[in-house]
C-alpha cells in the first residue's frame, strides 16, 4: 500500500468523523444491543469494542463467528461512513484465527486501505484482550446517495 492511497486526516475531518459516528451509533440498535462501544474514530478509520457474553457462545463454548463478524462489520461501517457520505457494504471476507472467550473484550480496528471514487477497501483486525488476532476482515464499500448528517 502506498501512503498516497490513503487520505490523511485533518482535525476537521476527525471532528466530522466523530459527529458522524455519534449519530450512526445513536441509530444503530444492533451495535448498541450487542454492547459495542466506540473507542476511536477518524477519517477512514474506527476502533470499537464488544464484551463476549454467555449468550454469544457457540456449541464449543467460544464466541460464535457471527458475533465476531458483527463487531468487525460495525467497525467497517463506521470507518467507511466517516466522511459523511452514505456508504454501504458491497462485499467482504473474514478469516477466523483464534476464538473469543466469554467475558473477554474484543476490539475491532478498521482502517481504510484505498478510497477511489465511490468504492473503498477497508481492513479490520479483531483482537483479543491479550493482543492476539481473533479475526481478519476485508470489506469493500460503495457510496450511495445521501449523507449521514444533514449539514447546512
């Protein structure tokens, strides 16, 4: 990846990303009900956390992959909407590397890899409390009409 592929983030862009994330989080019942918390946002990036609860465990007693996917997908959504352009997922992949454990707080860190026109590519790493990689997610975004915030 070349540094010119990823736009830099100014203070104004970071402030806008925070406002957009706050509004999206207010509307996002799924992320809130899963206990996700916004940790950090900026232009093209987002970090959030989610504690693994007992009702998130699969038949092996580890975090169900769907919940790991959800925390990665939410970080991706906040990152790709951070510039206040309504943006949706066009596709994604996820690789599960290690299990999430009950009580553990998972952190998902999303970073824009490239933004070209209406299409973006984002990498998300989900990590356990000990720093190990739990999952690696790559999402492709597509900008649609509209904005998250109506700014005058």
